[in-house]
C-alpha cells in the first residue's frame, strides 16, 4: 500500500537529503519525488530506496522541470500530499552599496520565485489531498546577518508567501520553518569564502559555532520538516513563520 506522496526540492545534500532519509525512516511506505541539479546523489538515493524514490534532474528555476516533477508524481501515484521547498542559495553576500542587482535577481529566482512556481503547479493536487506546503525559511528572515540582504529578504518574502497561501487556499496548510544553524556545505562556504565579505564579528561567530561543535546535524531540522509533511501542519500555526525548536512544534521534534 502506498502511503503519502511527497515532493522535496534540493535533495542532493544537506537538509534536503536528510529530509528524504528521515521521511523513509519514519514512514517506509511513503513515496518521495525529488529534484536537484546533480544526478549522482539522486542515483544514490534511487539505489537505496528503489521504487519509493523518483527524481528529476534540473534547476528549480526551470518551470518545465517543476512541471515534469509534478506530472511524474501524478502519473506514477495519482496524488501529491505534501511539498517541502528546501532548495536555496546564500550568495550574493555584499553590502547594499555594492549590490549587483542581476545577482539579487538570480537568488530571488531560486529562493522565492521557483517556490511560487512550484506551488502554482502543484496546488490543484495538494488541495485535492488537503495537503501541506512546508517551506525551509531562515533566522535571517527576521534577524540581521552582515551583508545577507539578498538572502534574508528572500526568506522574509517566503514567510509572507506562506501567510498568503494559508489565507487564500483553505483546503491546504502552509508553514515557513527556520532550521537553525546547521552543519552543511552552506556553513563551509560562509567560513571559507563568503565570510570575507561579512563583518569580522559575524564571520567569527560562524567559525566559533563550528569550532565549539554547536552546529546542528541536518537530521535535527529534517525531522521537523519530515513530520510536518507526513502528519500535517497544526491549524494553530498555519500560515506562520516559526523556528524548528519552537514549543508549538514539540511533537514534531527529535
């Protein structure tokens, strides 16, 4: 018997891959459709999970790839219960004074507009299933991190998208959830590359988090995202932005 059918974006590494692994650990009967730009990690997941995992190789800014992902899920299993929008990028990291608007637009295409497109494409099916949209947001949506204007504002826009969807589409629920500071390749990039464009204080903060072993393992927030996709978003927090470790999500945490 097939369980929930869930779409997850950015599944090749980090939080996205952990979400896929956690979903199958919690509910082996689930079917996951994933998308990422790198095929090798997708093939690895396919080898592990077989006829429970299906994928599309492509950029999430390519609407044809999102349509293909949706069409594959409906053709293969007839429904979409939940969508977890995880894929995103941090750069450009620069002061507003030095902003390259074309790079801001590229970031927004990935972090925001691709999710609008994904929601529009999948909405008829998620609505029919009375399903859920779970967005991976960020503390940076409401806090200042040095020179993260593009990233932080895109995540703030994502929070408002969750609010909009929840109010406009009564058949579904939507939630934006910050994952905390997680030990992923994004953190490596901050410490080794883009941190040079940040204030010394904030750059040192991220380096100290790694040195003191305070970064979260990706399976910590992945558990929250997975349980929300599998079990549904509580009505009381529908349309809001919340942190993964909030008391309201205690039943969804590890």
